[in-house]
């Protein structure tokens, strides 16, 4: 059974950094792409970044140059390093792998 557990969210000031982690249980972690998404209050869930099984990477325009997605296959874990956080980055952040969503982790950025 596939399960995902996110961690690393928190309350920060504008300009600060956070690193989110997403650890997967289930076979074949390195084979499949994994993605980070976010959902702000009153808005639809949106793609933040994805990293493919072959390490192809894609970012939303709004986070390019500030966020970095990576993965450590030996630990079945993906990361989202977020720098220069802004209030508009406030959202619940979710990871998604093999069609399964994690429970989400809250990121709140104060101005």
C-alpha cells in the first residue's frame, strides 16, 4: 500500500526559508515521478514542482528561482527547498506519488 508522509511546514517571516520532506512507502520509488502541489484558502490545488523518475524537473513559474525540488531515492524521500518565501506562498503543501496524495503540511508566511 502506498503512503506518503510530509513534514517541514511551519510559520515563517517573509524572506525566510523552509525545507519540506515527503517520505513514501511502497515499491519502486525511484521509478516514478513525484510532485509537490499546494492549495491556498479559497483556491484550487496547483502544481509547484515535479521531478521525474529520470530526474527531469519542472517548476511553476511562480516559484522558479526560489524553490528547488530534489529526491533521495535511497530514502524514498523527496524534498522541496523553499527560499525567499512570500505571503502568497502560504498554503497547504501536498506531495503526490503514484496517484496518491500525502496528508499535507501547512506553510504560513507572514509579511
